[in-house]
């Protein structure tokens, strides 16, 4: 006695760019209802023969335009499936369909038939048509030797829904053998069908496994769909990173380079996924971080990003540090903003001038260069910032101070020198004043 096991819908429609969207994950199937060349076939009353799974038959009816069809979409929907998969769809050229009645008139056609031929079975439609309406019988005959080979390779029985899917996705015995080997023969028929459905190659799985990963079939499908290459994942594994599927997809999506993350790790940066993406987004490279380390600084990612944004050079910070200025990122940004270069600060430092960054900025603003301060320092003048500014304001040159200087006498104050300059006082008068400052 025949046993009714499921009913399914087969839809054939003309595919025009932008007109047909096929979701083979069982969620939806859409087409333009106004497409004049649309064909829809509904099949039901499907039954397997008593002789086994190699043959089933049913009824179908259709309504649509049967003229000038170039492409069709075949869809099998709402059939029983242990994995939850209930929809299958594919787009075919008419040369893949044998005998499709592309009629040139609307005359009643008493009888016609056409076939969809796949590797291991043939689906045959027979019936009658009047204008756009047609109806008849459908049958699917599977190669019994093919089914026997599948059972032999998997060592398990095949359900009726699996028979349909094996035919739909043209899962070859060779594919089953290779993919089973890739999984060490620990994989179900449903997983094999799904891997074949998404065209996941056994070489893809093997490459991941050789790299040290042991994902589920669903994860390999996901990685393949997002085009995450095994070589990309292998590079992370070599760098002693152990990422899961979603993390690899996320890293690949943001084009994070494994080599850079490995170098960061060698420098002591244990970045999480978000930090890796952030470093790449802001174009912060490990070579940049290493230069700071060589200069004696260990900055975190946020500091590195800020330093890079303001174009802070590690070599400048090294010169500042060698000059005794232990700047952080904020003070370095400030120095750069006011054009205080490390050589400028270093010359003051070498002369024994202990100026803060704010003082250096103040000196630079009044155009007081090391060439002005250092010679005075060597003569024994320890002028304050305000005194130096006043001397420059009244155009008191180094040469003028050198002329009136005498190492045998106590140095004049900045105010005294300014008064001499303002009064155009003679050297003889200055000499008399100096005699009162004998050491």
C-alpha cells in the first residue's frame, strides 16, 4: 500500500534580472506577478511507490505564459525534512529542460511532456494545456544504484526527504566520500546534503582542519559563504590566536591583517577582536608602537591612536626624553602644536637651562632662541623668563651685554642693563657703576 509522506510545491518562472529573488534557505520566494512570461506549477498528492524510494508520482496543475521562455526557476517547497529545510530552488536555462513546450500560439495542445534531467534521476511532467492553463502527472525516478552507493558510503538508511534533497543538490558519491574523509567519517547525511547545497568543497574543510581548526559543518558553511579563506585563518593559528567562526568572519570583514596582529602580540599587546579592528581602522601599525617602545614608552591603543592622529613622531619623543623631558602624549601634542621641536629644547637643556614646556612655548613666542640665552648663561647670567622677554623687548643684544660684562665684577641685573641701554650711557659711566659691584 502506498504511503503519502508529503506535499510540495514546484514553481517554474521566467527569471529576468531584478524580477526573481530565490531564497533557498526556506524563508521566502518572490517573483513579479505581472511578468507576462511567468509559469507556476503546483504539485501535490505525492506518493512513493511500494517498490522503494527510487520512484514517486503525483499530480500537478499550472497557469502561465508558455511562450518564449529562456530561463526557469525550479522550486521544491514544504516537504518534510528532518533538518528543518523545507525549500529548494535553482535557476535553469531552457537547454537544461528536455522538451519544454515553448508554444507559439494559444491553441489547445492535447498532450505534451517535458523533463528536468539531473545527474542521478529525472523529473517528468506529462499533461494537457489549454491557453495558459495546464495539468497532469509528475514523476521522479532516481537511479537505484546511486541510492545503494550512498547507503554503502554512509552506512545508514536514507529517508524519503533525503532522497529528494540528494537529487535536488546532485550530491555525488565522490563528494560524499571526500567530505566524509574530511570529517573522519563522523558526519550525518543531512550535514553532507547541506554542505553540498552550499557548494562547500572537501578541500576547504581539509585546509581548515590542517590549520588546527575543528568546526561543525554549519560553521564551515558560514565561513565559505563569507569567503573566509583557510589560509587567512591558518595565519592566526600560527600566531597562537584561537578564534571561533564569528570572530574570523568579523576580522576578515574588516580586513584585519594577521601579520600585524601577531607583531602586536609580540610587543605585549593582547588585543581583543574589537581592539584589533580599531587598530586597523585607525591605521595604527605595530612598527609605530615598537618605535615608541624603543624610545622608552609603552602606550596603550588609545594613546597610540591619538599619537598617530596628531602625527607624533616616536624619534622626537626620544630626543625630548634624552634631553630630560619625560613627555606624555598630551604634552607632546602640545609641544607639536606650538612648534617646539626637540632640538630647541635640547640646546637649552645642554646649557643647564631647566625650562618647563610652558616656558619653552613662552620663549619661542617671543622669539628667544637658545643662541640668545645660552651665551648669557655661559657669562653667568641666570635671567628669568620675564627678564629675558624684557631684554628682547628693549633690543638688548648678546653683544651689548658681552661688551659691558666684566668677570671681575658682579653681573648687572636685567633691569640695570635695560636702563643702560635706554639711557645710552657711556662706557665710562658704566665703569664707575661697575666699581661698586666688585666681587
